[in-house]
C-alpha cells in the first residue's frame, strides 16, 4: 500500500495528546481507533480503518524522516521509507501495551536506519564496520559538543565509545567511505594531472610463475656448475646457443642437448617432489 503524503480529509480524531510529558501536534488520540482495528476481521472495513490511521499518523513519520535530512538521501525518499515503517508499526501494534507513539517512533526510526545501512552505501561493507562508523560518529559529535568545537583525538573517541583505537580507526575510515570515488577522478590539477586509475597497479605476470620458480630451485642447485651456467646464460642473459657454445668451447649441438636434458631433469624432479 502506498501511503498518501497528505493527512487531510481524515475522519479520525486528530487531537494532540501528551506523550512522555510532551505535547506533539502530530500525535493524535487514536486509542479507540486502534482498539476497533484490533477487533475487526480482515476485510474492507478493517483496511479503511488501517488506511485512516496511517493518514493521521503520517505527519509524525515525516517529522522523524526530517531528522535524517542532508545525509545523502532526498527528503521525499526518506518520507517514503518512514511511511513504510509507519505501516509496519500499525500492523504490529498491540493496543493495551502502551501508547502507539512509543511503539511507532523506534519502529519508523529503525526502518530509516535500515534503509541507510542496506541501500545507501555505494560499496557494500560488513555490518560490523557500519556499526563502528555509527558509534564513532556519535562519540565524536558528543565530544565536539562538549569541547565547544575542538576535534577529539582517537584515544578520546575510543574512551568515550568504549572501543579500541584500532576500532576507532576503522570507524573513522568508514566515515569517509560512504560513497565511492570514480576511477576517472582527477587526483591532481594541471597538465601533468593523473586520474585515480593511474595510481592502481596492474597484474604482475611474474606471480603466475612463483610456484614454478620455487619448485625448480632445488633441482637447479643439484645441477653441475657448468649446466647451471649454461641455463643462466640462456634464460637470464638471453644468449643464443651459438654464443654459449663459443664461450664454453663446445658445439652448439652439445649446448642444445645439455639445455634439453637439464630442463627435463628439473621438470621431472619438480613434478614428482
């Protein structure tokens, strides 16, 4: 059900009542209506009462949504999320277990917080990190208010929030990571500017042969010195077989046979190690 954004035209009572010692203009006296809702069976009459309750309580949901403005989400979207939380509160509320407002406020607030947690992060992060972010944000705000605007240290935030300094560090990083940065973002100005993508390393093809290199080390150490020298000149100094033969005073054919025999021996030892 889409909750309308206007509360006009309702037949239910819109008299403000006292809740927790405070008077709220958007907290109507609807106790009798909730009692009626609970007694009605499923059907058109019950749906009509439910819809009217949603209309008269909608301003309260909008007030709660307004507390979360300027956090990267439009107010209209926040109001829709709050309206959804309100409908859930109406469906789950049990008359006789306290005032509806006392139940609805945390339900609507929780729905909005869940929206931020599940939908607003451009990059999905673990819930633990999101919780650390919130604890650090609240602790830092409290400390800034107490100090008159001075930024607190990591140690002060940790002591206030009951966290370790490492956890505070993680939370502080998450505070700056609510949205992602494009790889095309310019990291410096001027003609010599470069983008974020330019700072990211590429794949190192040498990683693909790390295991092979390690497996071949033992076999290479067991080769005679001349054979090790031949392999080094061929594969590390990129010398041709004819140049190797000339340097060692042997035939090119002999060099070729030695290279083939050594490689086969090392391969066999590495495979059956």
